[in-house]
C-alpha cells in the first residue's frame, strides 16, 4: 500500500502542495502498521521510504 501524502513543509510555498502535520503522519503509519499486523499472519514489517529527501 502506498501512502501518497506526506510531510513536505519545505514545499508549502508552492501552489498545490499538500503536507501533513508530523502527528497526523505518524498516527497514520502507526494505525496502518497495527491493522496490517492484526489482519495478517505477518510478524515482520518493512517500511520503505521512496523519497530521498525525507
């Protein structure tokens, strides 16, 4: 699953930029990971950041 929104306050001056507060992003990641671990037999989870600037 890809989360297509993230934390980009450095780009906030650019029109159309959508950025999330760090609290919202960390709560979302925690909720997604917790739900995935609950719903599957997986006991390990790897998170890959596809953006070099973060």
